């Protein structure tokens, strides 16, 4: 089944940037959902039409008996009536050619009730067949601060003044969270749009991201989401953001089992594989935050920030302690704090007393910080230093006039084409001048030191991603023709779980070096095979019913004689019969014992929408013990694979540790890239595979075990 395309900005314009809005269920009751929504629409730049057959007039405004009686077809219809009346109204909207519908009513698919889910499905069918777009059901609505279309029953302040160029858009599957985060507007955050989508029976979070990607009034997009039934849609929305040069910042909920279960009951959406989501989002250029508290300030940062001119960051503080705190967080997030060049240091030394620090972090001391001429000259020197792409200025104690330091750094950042970050370290979170500071165009205000340096690290990572997009796609390492042969062998395997021998035969087509073996169906045959390949040998039971052989006790290593082989054969066969029947045991594989080396795991699991998630890490028994793995979406190039190896905590083992010879990392990277091509080629027919381990030495890399699980 093909995935539905994203709605375009033009397709959603009548819904989200309407000229006319009709409120169905209009009422003089200001506490009702309709009444509260009508109150929010008082400053709407367009026309509001009221619909309710019970009234001829509400608060001096004419009220119409039906949508058909309106003097014009509205762009957007807000349905604020009970769920039992909803479907006929939606059908009328479709017949009239309304642009979009916003539906507050709940009690649909989110209940888990099949009949109520069917009611929702009929609403979807109406929308898809007619072209009228539908937001909801079970939505709080949305806010458009460009034209003050506040189509929601929650209390919302209208826009005051001109919307600044660094306004951010916000979208959340949870309406309550959307408008909770929107309250950042009370301390000066500028929003272009705030969207919720409720059950998303037609318009979903990906469509709303795509809409804002095409809106020039939105500089960056913040997104909170639980999951999508088709996860690939949010990746495509992220690609639209990248094409428009618009940063997308995401906080993914439902990352644990309890959260995923709650997501299903909340909006009827599947949370999906967190690691697959995280990896796919990262590779689509999405900035991901670990906590919901980071989301808005990080998005504001990206809305204001230019592309970095350097990876170095300067910390300029009037407090030595604040500078140390900032330096600790910079180190935690791997943000470089290079020392100033000689010219910069000379300026700093000319203004900073000897009890300060003319270095990075720079401690101006209160004496120099309060001398604004000195403060400006020191700041100007720091921004002029080519080692720094951004400067961080902590404000420890707030008070009237203290915010002027932020203004200075904002102006200097503009002058030098760089970025400034203000650290609001006072616990008086809404102290004097905080709102004015939020409005500065080139300074991002953070009320958390860690959030500031996490954002700076993400800024540099995104720049690396942007630069990587400029390089051409690496050529395949394996010939495309091997894909069909491999697919045929996978489909021809007698059982869904391929045996080790079958799996290695498939992977060998992709150039993966595998250990040779013989299949022995008797004790004598095992001894003959061992003598043919030479001692020491390894014995493994072959059975599609025993994919994980170590746990079943059906492997014996380092067998040096016929006597040991005979005893091992009897032992592993006895253990195999404890977990499966004799007809599912093919025999015993006899393999040469591969000399010790660094053991590496390479595997993949196929997400039905995102594709194959490739994972590499320390293999063998170290997999569970160390949990040292990195992931990417398949396929990847050898260069990308080499970069992944460098990210492993155990990479020192591959490079040679304590005098041991290192592994051939270039060859290992090529093998990983070839395996990634296998995963991508076969994503329609396999559920997962793993090679565990690849034994790696300086002169040899070989796969000694493999597993392929065919899709059911």
C-alpha cells in the first residue's frame, strides 16, 4: 500500500490561513467551547460567520441557521457541536466546497472502540473523497499569529505588533502540550503558528510541518509527536524543511513501553521503534532534543542563528563561577572552547584586571563587566576572532539595566555575522528585561546552561549534515545483479529463519567473507570433516528452530582431536533435542576455529515505513555486556561506516590496544557498507539479519555466524 502524499501549503491554506471562518454551534455562552472560540476570534483579520438555528443574533452579530444559508462559502468551518451531529455537518461542508474543517468533538478512534473508530473512518472518507481538509477529531485546534486566526477553545492571546522574522512554528499531536508550550509567548517567544492535530484522521503532524515549511513567516519549526501509522511521512516533511532551509526541531514522546501504550490510547497512533525514528530523523537533518523543556528555546535558537562560521565557542562572563559552570556543560556536550588568538588576548588583557582571566572562559570580573566601554571592546574582540562562531554571555544576577549586556552581544553578533547566546542564570526566571531580551534578533536566551550547550552542539552537527549533502552519493560496492539472486535464495529457504549456512551463502553474494564449513549428520562424519579441515575446529548444531545457538548450548569451540569432536557431537545434539525435535535438526556444522580477534556485530531490523536500520557494535558476548552500538539507515557508504566505527566506545580495540595489532578498519568499513546494501536491497523480504561476530584482525576479517529472518 503506497503512502499518502503530504498535503501542500496551498492545499491547506484555506484551512490554516482562512479569510472567512464559520463557527457551527455558535452560542452566547462564553464558557462553552464555541463561546470561548468566538472570544478568541475577536481580533481575527478576516470574517467570522456564526451558525446555529437556535439564534438569529449573538452579541449583536447575525447568526445563520445553516452553512447553506451563509452569504459565502467559508474557508474554514469550526464544528463545536456534539459528536452525534458531526457527520451530517461534515458532509454539508463537503457539498458546499468548504476549504477545511476543525473538529473539537472527541470519542472516536482514541477510545479503542471499533464502532467509534468506524465513525472516524467515515469522516476520513468524506474528507478524502471531497477534498475538504479535516483537522481532528479530538483536537484543541490551532492558532495562526499571522492573521490572528485563533481557531481554538483554549485561552490565547492575539498577536501584538509586527511578527518578527525569527517567529517559530509549533506543532504537537497533544493539543494540551501544544498550548502549554505556546505560553512561552508570555515571556516574549514569537510564534507564527501553533498546531495540534488530535486524532489526525485527515491532516496529521507531518502535513502541518509541511505547511509551515512553505510559510515564509515561520523561521523554524518545533514538533512534539508520539508516532505515526506511517513513519515515513515525517521524514518526507523533514526533507521539505531541508529544501526550504528551515530547521526542524523534534521532541519524540512515547520512547518507552509505558509511553508507547499511552500513545495508543491517547491518539490511536503507533509510537514505532524509537531507535529507527531517531536515526531516520537525524539523517534527515532533524534536530532532536532529549527533554520537552529544551524544545522551544532550541527552536528559537535555530530561528535566529546563521550558519556557523567556526565550531569554537567563547564564554564571556562577569563571574568566574558562571564561566566554570558553562565550561563544564560545554565539555559535556563536546562544544569546543578554543583559546583566543594573540590579537584577541591582547585586547582582553588591556581591559581585564589581573584577578580576572583573559582566556576562554573569559572572566571579565564585575569591575570590567560594569565598564560598558570595556565590555563592548572585549566582546567585539571575541566576535572578531575567527576561532569563534558564537559567544555565550551568562547573566548571573538580574536587575534593571543588566539586560543591556545581552543587547551589546546581540549587536556584536549582527555586526560579525555570528551568534550570541544569553544564559539567564538567575532563578528570577521572569526578571526585568527578560521579555525584551527574547525579542533580540541574534541572541537566543536560555534559562538552562545545559540546554544552551546542547543547542550549540546540535547547531554544529546540523552544519556537518548540511555540508554532507553537498557531496555526491557514493557508488555501490556490490553489483546490483546480486540482489535478485539473494532474494531468490531467501525466498527459497525452507523455513522463515534461515540456517547459519543458508544465511552465510546469501551474504557471501555481497562479498562478505565467511568461514567455510561442512554439514555432518553423524559422529563419524563430524570426525572426518574435522580431520579434513584441520584442528582445532568448532561444532555447531544446524537447525532453523535454534537461531541463537549459544543460549541453547549447541556450540563447542577449540576442539583439538577426534575424541573431543565425538564427545562434543554427542553433547550438542543432546542439548538440541531439549529445545526442538529431531526432524528439525539438520546435523552439525564443522568449521575451522578462526583465530581470536576483535569481534564486531553488524545487523539490521526492517521498519515497515522507515526501512532497514543498520546497527554495528562490539560483538560476541560483548553485545549485551557493553551495549556499545551505533546505528544508521541502510544503505551507507564505506566512509559513513568508518565514521560509525569511530563512534564506538570500544574503537580503541579495533585500532590496537596495549600493543595488540589493530584490525583493517578500511576493509571492515567496506564489509559493513556491503551488508548495508544487502539490508536495503532485501528490505521487502527480510525482517532482520545479524552477523555476530565478524572476527577482525590486521590481515583477516571473517563472518563466523549469521542469521537472516524472512518476513512472515
